[in-house]
């Protein structure tokens, strides 16, 4: 897929990433999800129990694309129900792949939020421990 963009990228001395490429495709044609960090995290979380675990490849390939299409076929009824709900509520048709993108993106976003929450908690604990050590040292100095 990136072959199409190479002449433009080369002319502008830019690199075309899978993220950029798939965001353009999703935005213009709505026929493939955008492979950003949240999508990747969500996809890999969703399929981590598969043997072997499914990963988003560094370069798009036919196997990965077929995997996305297979996921769509296996869940088409659920996605079509969501499409119908969105269309009835907002009077707009949402492409199926936009829903697939949103599904994996949301999983990835939740993973990122949870990781951020754990990181903040770890920093809070470390800060409290540091303060406690400082207080203990101060108490030791004042008693000697």
C-alpha cells in the first residue's frame, strides 16, 4: 500500500508510516481502520490469547488485512446493529471500518488510561516513601 505514496513522500523528503497511510484511507474511503497506537494496543490486547498472539505488523501485509476482514465477517451483525443505531440517532451512515477502528481504539485507550493511572499511583507511593525517609533521617538527626 505504501508504494502508492512513495513518489509523493520522496519528493517531499518525508516518510509514509502505516499510521499516516491508514488514517488517510479511513478518512477518505472508510475501508480500513487507522493503525495508530491505540488501535495497535487494542488489537494486540483483543487477540493476545490467540496462539500465536496476533500482532500488528511493522509493514502492512495481506495476512494482516485478511485478519481484519475475518474479524469483520465474524462480527458483522454487531457492527451492523451499531451502524443502524448511529444512523437512526445521528442521521448519518458510519462506515463499518470506522466502527472497527473505534472498537480497537477504545480498547487501546482504556489500556493507556489504566497504565497512566498505575504510573501516577506508583509516583505517589514513591513520593510518600521519599518523604517518610526524609522524616526518619530528620528525626534521627534531632535525637543525636
